[in-house]
């Protein structure tokens, strides 16, 4: 199957050729014809499945082929996303795919001045990518109007609910015209997402680009049991032993992110960070440095789990397991993209056994435990099955016969 067979116009096909897009992914093959036909779409699509092109390409074509010309302060297609990073990524995709088309696009999110965004809207825009809070700010100041809107896209809808945008989304939906096309993309389909879809979508085409609540098959995943206090030491050991190049590391807290970056710097290892306390320009610079190879390690909180567009990322390390099990899918989805292989390693301490069980229950697979010599934990991590039940209690580390005379040095080497 080719992109031409999906009914895309020549300018888009030429752009895809320059971008070296040869064969549509499954979600693109199903979504593009449906969006072109004006149908509502509800798609279960993980990061890395090509979902952005699945809605951006047909939307750009519809906006090009259909009138009227966009009016002052008006928007014809609105894409709602949960984070600044994802907003930038999706907007850049629209710009790249629509480079040869006479369309205006913009991105809007909080944390930066609202005035340039208001100025951009004065001429009207064909495509607006926005976070819910900033969109409502603009609407409250009469800077954006929706009477010309033909399509609403909810990208990573589950994440928007996870981040507490439920009220903002309801306010946005109230302001939009009822007669419109609606496209909903979500990595997971919770009861709340299904309830939202039932209200917003009309006779939608339902797509599932990958098995429900699963990680990408080509990602090798395993867990390394370790005591919590030895996680930094273990990470440095694995980094050196495996000769990892580019690594995206997820840490639970903002303080933990900066602490790990400081520890890496003390050992001469260049790393950068992304988290909520960092200003948006600094976050974008950190991402660009990582993508350019200027730093090999990017340490992030879950604010970056979705919305980072990094080609050929080979390694993801869960320094801390996520509190919400679904975030494990989004974290690991940063590697193994578009058919490539990748590795996802989780450093797991005994305190995280509940999170581990929740992840294994959600993904319906048991992560292989591989102990690293010299790092066997004193507080063991039990083995659970895919239902989260303990199937093997942890074994206590073997003690030497004459424990009283064992030196601290020997005890350290034994882990």
C-alpha cells in the first residue's frame, strides 16, 4: 500500500517523498481515508504508531480543498494536546507536512506570553494546536472564535484527563460548534475516555493500531532489582557496562531529576533535564541538545513521557517506576518507534512492588527480573504474574558461614 492509494493530493505526496515516507503505518492506512471522508474517528494508538500523520495529512488536505478562507481570529481545525512538548511536536508536524500548502498554523500553550499568540490569531489560522488552559485564556479574551471550525482533534485524550483537564475540556466543548468532525486519539481507553467519546463523537470509525494496553513488541523490557539507595550507582554501572549511547531516563520527582543530573555531572557525564519547574525555553533547549547528540543522557519526569519526538532512541531507563501504570506504556513508547528495536530497563526496589504489579497487570506480561552481580538487594522484590499476584516470594541473600568476621569490604562486594 502507498500513500497515493489513500487519496492524498500531489503536494502532500511530494512532501512525504522528501521526508522519505514510503509506506503508511496501519493507523495511517485506516485513519487517512476516514478523515478525508469527514467521518469521526476514535483510535487506540500508542506513541510511535504514526498517529500524528494519520490525522494531520488528511486535515491539511481538507483545509486546502474546502473553503471558506479563514476569517480574523477564527480557527478551522483545532488540535488539543496535554503538554507544551507535545504541542510543539504536533505543530512542527503540521508545518512539515503542509510546507507547500497555503495554510496558516500556530501553536498556543501557557508558560509564555499570550500577546504574540493573540497577534497571530488576528489574521486567522487554519490549524491551531493548543493546550486546554491557554486555549480558554485566549477564548476568554475574545482572541479566538470557533464558528468556522470544521474539525476538532483530541490527541492523547487519556493523558489530558490524567493531568486534570476534565473541567477545561468541558468548557472548550461548550464553546465549539456542535456540527463538526471530531477525532479522538488515546493510548488507552478508560471508562472516562469511552464516556467522553460517547458524548462527542457521532458514528465514529473505531481503530486499534496496537493491542490494547500493550507495549511495542520490538522493545526488550526487563527489571533489575536493587535497593533504593543504590539506584544511582547501579545506573552508572549499567551505563558503563552496556556502553549505552543515547538514554532517556525517567525519575519520579523534579528534585530527583536534578539530583541525578548532578551526580552524573560529578562523574564527568554530560546530562540535561526536563521537568515542570524548568522554563519552557530551557526545556526546548535541553531536548534539542539531546536530539543533536550534544548530551547523551536526558533525565525527565513524566511531563516528558509523551510529546518527545526523538528518532532512533535506543534506550529508556525507568530509574523510578511511574505512579500511574499507563505511564509505563508512554515512557517505553519513546523507544522502538516505527518498527525499530529498543530497550526499556526498570530499576526496581522493594518499595515499588505495587507499581510493578500494576504495570504487569495492565500490560499482561511479567517483566523478566535480571539481577546485576554486586547489586543484589537486601530488600528483595517478589515475582508477580500478569494478574499482579505474588507467585514467588523473594529469597533472602545468602549469608557467609562466619558472618561475624566478614569485613565491610567483602559484604559490599557480595551485594
